[in-house]
C-alpha cells in the first residue's frame, strides 16, 4: 500500500490479486473523492483504469465475487 498527498487530496493505492491478475485500487479522499480500479497485469497500453464515485459503484461494475471481496477488504482497511 502506498499513500501520498497532492492538491489537497490523499491518494492511497493498494495492489490486490484476483484470479491471477493484479489490480491497483486507488482511493482518493480530501478535495476529490473517488475510487479508481486499474488492471496492472497484461496492460500493454498503460491505461488509467475505471473511475467510480464510491465503492458501491465499483462493486456493481464487477461480476466476480473475488473482485467484490477485494474491493470490500480495501474499503474496510483489511488489506
């Protein structure tokens, strides 16, 4: 987990592994508030990922129970 502060917002990024793929879940709080999920594994173009208003919106986007569980763990601070 890495954390840094910039532009009056705190960015906390956590890497999680789901079904053999690594995802970076970035939680932004402060001046801006959102959750960003980016696939790290097999990402040849280095895309930024998907941005969601909150964890509920992020969980609705994924069908995988493993991904929903990983998002919940990050939200609760268990990872």
